[in-house]
């Protein structure tokens, strides 16, 4: 699809523009993953698991979100 056609669809507020894009090589900036190992005290793991269960998310998700929130706070203050 030519850019002009895409822009016309966008301007017309057509809902399904994503299906017209090739997302196979899309990368999010600063989102490259790197595996790290971190040791936590047992009490901390238990607390993380309890909170993750309460929220219906994984332990890994809650750790990522909480760390991201703290880092964002540090950057902006």
C-alpha cells in the first residue's frame, strides 16, 4: 500500500490499519531483553508471590512493573 493510500485511510478513521502494516521487523526502542539472575530473601519472594497472586499477574511481571515505576520516579526527580 502506498503512503498516500494509508494516509487517506488514516484520515478517514478506518479502524483496521494495523492489518496493512508489516510488523515482522518492528522493534520497540529501549525494550531489548537481557536475562539477569537476582537472589531475593525468602520473605521477599513470599511477599512478591502473594501480591502477584492478588493482582492476577506473575512474579516476574510485578518485579518488572515495580522496578520500572521506581526507575521512572528516579529519572524524573
